[in-house]
C-alpha cells in the first residue's frame, strides 16, 4: 500500500507514456475473441470494430498473440466518428480451411469507406490449400475470396503485415487514395492459382515499399485507373512478376499513369516487367512509366509488352488492342533471362507503342547476349544495349 502510494506519480507517468490518455484501446479478447484458432471470432472482431469506430478519439484495436479463426469480416467506415483507427496485431488471423464456408463471399477481410486506418504487424493465413487442390482437379469449385481488401478508402497504412496462402489475391487496393504498404511479406506456392500478391486498381497515391512477395500469380498487378503509384525495394519470386494489366477489357476504361518501379529483384519468375493488354477495342492508355534499377535472375520474360493478350482466342474479335502505350522508360535493367528473347515489345498494330526508352540494359541468356523483338514499337535505346535494341 505505502509502496503504491509512494510510487503513484511514477505509475501515472508510466501509464500516460504507455497509454496516451487520448487513445482508446480495444482488446478483441475483451469482446470474446478466442485465441485457440478453432472457434470463430468474427463477432468479437465486429464488436471491437464497432467500438473503435464509434470512439471520438484515435482508437486502437489490439489483437494479442495467439491464433484467431475469422470466418470473414466486413469493416464499414462510412459512419465512423474516429478519424484514426489502428489495428495492432501480434497474433495470426486464420481463414476457415474449408472453402465451402465462404463459398458465397467475395472477400475474407474487407475495409470499405474507411479513412485513416492503419494495420501494424500480424499474420493473415488464408489456409487455401484445399481450394487450390479443388481447382486443379475440378471446375466445380468456388472462386474463392480476396484476402485483405481496402475499397473506397483513403489514408491507409499497412506496416509489417504477413499474408500467406490466400484463396485469391492477397491484398487488394480498390478505389483508394493515399495508401502506404511497407515491410509486407506475401507468400503462397508458385503453382497456386490467382494468388496475386498486391493488386491496385482505380487508385491514386499508393506506395509499396520494402516488401517480399512470392506467389503463384503476379507479385504486384496494376489495374485500370491507377495513377501516381510508387513501388520500391521489392523482392519478387516465385510468381508472374510485376504487371501493368491486363488492361483494355472494357471499351470505356480509365488509363494507368505515372507509375515508378524502382530497385526490384525478380528471381525465377515468369515475367519481370510486363505490360499486358487485351486485343480488344478500348479507349484506355498507359503512360509515364519508369522501371529503374532492376535485377533479373533466371526470368522467362524479363521485359515484355504484350498487346495481343487473348487466352484461348476467346472474346477478342481480331480487332487488336485499343490501349495506347507511351513513354515507358527502362533504365538500368540487368541480370539473366531464362529464354533467348529477353526484351519483347509486341504492340498494337492500330496504336503502336511510342516513346519507349531503353537505357543501360544488360540481360544475358546462357552467358550470351539475349535477343530483343519488336513489333509496332517506337522509341530509342541509350548506353549499354544488351541485347541489341530493336527499337
Ligand atoms: C466506391 O467508389 C466508386 C467510385 O467513386 C463508386 O462508383 C462506388 O459506388 C463506391 N462504392 C461504395 C460501396 O461506396
Ligand atoms: C507521380 O507520382 C509520384 C508518387 O508516386 C508523385 O510524387 C509525383 O508528383 C507524380 N508526378 C506527377 C507529374 O503527377
Ligand atoms: C553485363 O552483364 C554481364 C553478366 O552479368 C557482365 O559480365 C558484364 O560485365 C556486364 N557488362 C557491363 C558493361 O556492365
């Protein structure tokens, strides 16, 4: 007692330092979450979100160590009073391993119309092995859910999150503004279907940095309506590389503009830097793209623009791609190609690519200079040209 009284000011100081009085903390265990990984904690997550959302001050939802089974969660932010909600995750959040449980859902964890949400740390495990097995042996399986989605949201920070084995894309940024992803780790087997690492579309000012991504599909894919995207210091592989596209499926489609991809390593991937458009009519475009300081190790298509994308020759009635591609810079790209053609520009006959620039490219195939192939592509090469440029 006397100890407590004597040290009361100290306790207060510590208390204030640890829990700034203006930050409200919502521990999901206090809302009934179960950390054994077996009992569904969806209700607890929703209740904690409800409380944080209603808080008039910055709020933190705390997910302590342990495993939490979450059927699915849909966090709506439209009516939130709090201007800043942080999810501090020390534990692992598990999706149901039985894919029939979310058969009719498109999303596992979705944030919609939120502003000022941050996620620090944590692991998400989509437990999708049985769904992928189903997909490879039958065509009567559910499509699967997106792992973590942010939709119609702004001012989002995702730092130090691990996401593995998602049924579909691991992280989806859709219709968002000002999103930062840093120190993210995404992993799924190289043969898992449609498990893109991070997909960005209809969004502006998205930054993806210092992350490691290996999946069965694109490490990062960039959809229509993306602008001012910054990607830096990424290790990609296995997977299909970083892809702008597929674009130009719709006739009326917003373009992709001002994308920087810097300091990226691709290891054993199907593609490195890819731009891919459907061979269909469209008013979409791709412009002002910079790829810089890229290292390829054993990549099948290190540099590729493919405007004749039309799998199984279906739904592309021979009209060529309407997507206009211009001002794409490749600067300081080096390493090894797993195929002879390391640089391939297969552009639209109707709308040739323009302003393609290759500067200091050094890609080899089996210790020999590789080859480049161009169709309907215009631009220039500067500095080191290995393979010899066909522009
Ligand atoms: C999200 O934003 C888009 C574009 O602004 C809009 O068309 C759509 O209705 C919004 N969706 C929701 C659920 O708010
Ligand atoms: C391009 O995007 C970056 C962020 O990725 C931004 O800083 C820059 O101002 C943008 N440039 C233009 C011309 O909008
Ligand atoms: C190009 O790359 C090869 C193999 O990676 C290397 O041996 C060579 O020195 C490089 N050339 C230049 C001019 O940097």
